[in-house]
């Protein structure tokens, strides 16, 4: 059963993940008013994104505006076979309606 609060919109939006003073590249696979799912580009398999930690999700809107969303990691999993990519489920800590309205 799907336990999501808000409907998610699929997309392939390039993004940067600002986490622990580092910047990681990735793709927003889907997003809603309450959360997002991001797939990182390949990176060192030792890097872990830990639940309950905070990060900033930065991307560009179709209008060319830079959007930065404050997020909390809900879950993260390594992607085989090389475990060099991470899929991260995150909760948006603020309700940035105007910043992500273009998704809907």
C-alpha cells in the first residue's frame, strides 16, 4: 500500500545534494509537496546518506531560477551492482509551494 501523503510527479531534473559540506550530483526522480526521491550520480561507495540527517537539494526551475529546498533524509539505499549510486528518499522541511509549483 502506498503511504505517501502527497501525489508525486515523475521527472528527471538534474540536482545537487549539499550534504555534510560536500556537493553531490544527482537526478530528482520524483517530487511532491512533501518529499522527493533522488538518485545520485556514481560516487565513492563508502559515502552514506544517513536517515534523519539534513541536506539541501538544489536545482534549477524551468524558468531558470535556482531553487534550494531544506530536506531531511528518510531513507537511503545503495544501488547494485557497484553500490556506487544512492537512491535517497527525503522529506521537505518547508512547504515551498511557489518554488516547486512548476512541477504540478
